[in-house]
C-alpha cells in the first residue's frame, strides 16, 4: 500500500488510561479491518499515555473511523484525527 496523502492511520486521543488494546481493537474494528491497533505507553512506567493509533488496510475504513470523533469510549469523548508522520530528528 502506498504512502503519501493516503489516510490509513488514525490518531485517537483523550482515551481512558485503563483502556486495553483489546478494547481499542474491538471499538475500531466496528468500521473496518484493522492492520494494527496500539496504545502508546510511557517507557519508564508502562502506563498508558491516553492516546493510541490504529491503522486500517483501506483508506475508506480509516475515513469511517474518523467519524467516531467525539463519541464516548469508557466515559471519555475521543478525539480522532488522521495520524501525522513523525518528523525525523
């Protein structure tokens, strides 16, 4: 799958610190088949940082996932955007 302007990876913020990867996957598989779902954790503590990334096999599924922006998951309204590429330092 090509890169560039294709949106297949999304950022999900404002997540509960108790959310599991399985719960994240379950929530976001409702719109399409996931390639990967990962919660970002603090390296020193292993605790969730409250945000995650999901990558879909298709741009169409990723765009459907963007429509979940503002919906609640475990009592918190999610903030969802297309993921930006990390800048090379």
